[in-house]
C-alpha cells in the first residue's frame, strides 16, 4: 500500500521560480534511474522555470536546466515549503 502525503504536490503545480524539495519519484526503476542521472531524486531542491499548457516542463537543478515531458514531471512529487 502506498502512503500519500498531504503536503506533496506534483512538480508542475509548484510555484514558478521558487525552489522546491523533491519528496519522492513515482514510477518504474528505468524512469527513476533516468531522473537520478539528471540529479533529480528525493531530497534535492529544484526550481520550476516553465510549465505552460501541454508542453515541456523546464526545471533547474543546481546550474543545469532540463526539459521534462509533462507525464514524467507529474511523477515527481515535491514539497513547496522545503520540508518533508
């Protein structure tokens, strides 16, 4: 059984330009490995740069920027207050 945390939101719902903390990744091992290769994993802070309409979601991790597909972005759960 998967526990849902009430203060988690999917990455595309985060505030623009604000750092959020990744709380968990939802998906298979291949998807998780690919995100970890981009330094996106639980505990890391990311900044949402762009998330308009049905297009890509652009995030900044450290000095690097990545464009993620919307489906993948919805599987990255974050805490906006940086706690969790």
